[in-house]
C-alpha cells in the first residue's frame, strides 16, 4: 500500500525546537547549521549535474595537502564559503581547499563560532557514481585575539560544539550532533527540505564489517597486518570472518560504519607516517559523531577527541567503529 508521510520534522523545525528548549541558546548555532544545510543542498545538486556540466575533472591547482583540486572541490568550497560568510554567524573558516584560515571581516571580532570544513570528501571518486560528501566541525571561538583566526581552531575535539556530515549518494543525508546525540535527516528533493529520518542514532557495539584500503598493506606495521588478517579466519563463535567493504570516500565508509557497525581503519603507515586523513575537518568531526552515537574513534593510540591540533591541516590516523571492535583493535596493537 502506498503511504504518503507528511514530513512534520524538517531540519529547520528540529533545530528551532532544540533552540527553544535550551535556555542558553542565542540562536547562532541554529543559524549556522541552517546555513551549512543550505550549502549542502546546493552542493548535492552540483554533484548530481557535474557530468552534464562538464566539470568532472581536475583544475591545475593543488591544495595544502598536495592533492589536485577537482572542479567540484572548488565549487563546493565556494558555495559553503559564500553562504557562511554572508550569514554573519561565525568568525573564521578553515577549508581543505584553502591554505590559511580565512576571516570574515565584519563579524570576526564578535563571532561566537569558527568552522572547519571538508567541502567535498571523496573527490577521487567524482565521475564514477560513488558517493561523495561534506564534513564540518564547529568550535566556540577562544577569543584570545580580537579578530578570529587560526589559533581559534587549535582546540581538541572534546571542545567541539557541533559536527556532522552529508553524503551525496542514492539519497542525500545530513547527519549532525550538537552534543546531544546524533540525528539523521534525508533530503526530500520534491520539497527541498531535510526531513528527520532518525533521532538518536546508535552504532552497534559489535559489527561484522571490516573497512580498510588493503592496498596499503606493504606500508603497515606488523601489528596492523596481524589485526587485519585476524578478520579473515573462520570462527562462527566470534562472528568471523568479517565482510569487507571499502568505498574510498570517507563519508560513505563512515556512514555505513555508523549505521551497520564494524570497524573502519585508516592507520598511520610508512607511506603516511602521520596518517592520511586530516584532523580538523575529517577525523575530529567524525570522531565526535561516532562517540555521540556510542562508538569509539582513536588515532592509533589516543582518542581522536583528546588530540590537540598543532596546525590547521594536520593529518591523523583514524580507527573508528563500535566499542567492542575498536577495543579489539587497541588490545591487538598494544
Ligand atoms: P578528500 O577527497 O577530501 O581529499 O578525502 C579523501 C580521503 C577520504 O575520502 C577517503 O577515505 C580517503 O581519502 C581514501 O584514500 P585512499 O584512496 O588512500 O584509500
Ligand atoms: Mn576528505
Ligand atoms: Mn575534500
């Protein structure tokens, strides 16, 4: 039977309701999240039409991590930057695609928040119909300086105010946490609104999926190899072997890990001694979401949220998933 669901809980309403019931709320965080979600809707459309617009390729520029900048990376960065800058609700932005933290001149003295973004995650998958996404992290300004700037970002993930991500896949989702659990919204393109799909998501304590790029095997230490190998034994009591899934877009691999459980690994290696992923706009925000959903996230040894960033484009190891899976990892590498 066909059932038409009336979307009573849109993201806007949900955010406003949370603001209304929080006596400390000034509405700025609500405005900021609303602006990010507007940017995400626009990027979703850009991703879907990139092929027919002829912008699947790479520009001639490289970013601070020495990655080639795809046209879509650039478009997504500009959309979020312009929307956030015109919103007046934050003081400074760090983007994967910009070398320095940029300041919003008019508001930066007063602003309460700063934002770090990975405008388009998984850009190596552009053009192959594999999901890509956007990741964001919102910190409260330290206000050590009159004007917001890079030092406002040098705070551990435990100080985050809110974080989340979007996936542009079979559906466009917006998953966020403001420290009161993780909430999942799906874009209904017919009305242009994010509609609540699940309030208070939780990651299964133990899963049955292993997500790792095994092409990095030659660069791992022996303990990492042994750990990955351990999932390939047959042992029905321990639920082994695990199934393998690796898309190569962090947002998509993370989103599946959050919903289905299991373990995602991008450990440090001889190829990437400090890790491959970026701390401020990849591992910190996703670790925050994973922990808010009851899971765990470590950089190899330490909880990601305890790491103090020393620079804005710093890299990080990343192992995350359900509590039991990540604890198995820590036991086996110690
Ligand atoms: P980005 O496209 O924002 O630079 O991020 C790329 C990241 C991430 O999406 C993914 O998990 C990882 O790169 C894939 O790396 P490998 O191709 O080395 O597996
Ligand atoms: Mn990325
Ligand atoms: Mn990116």
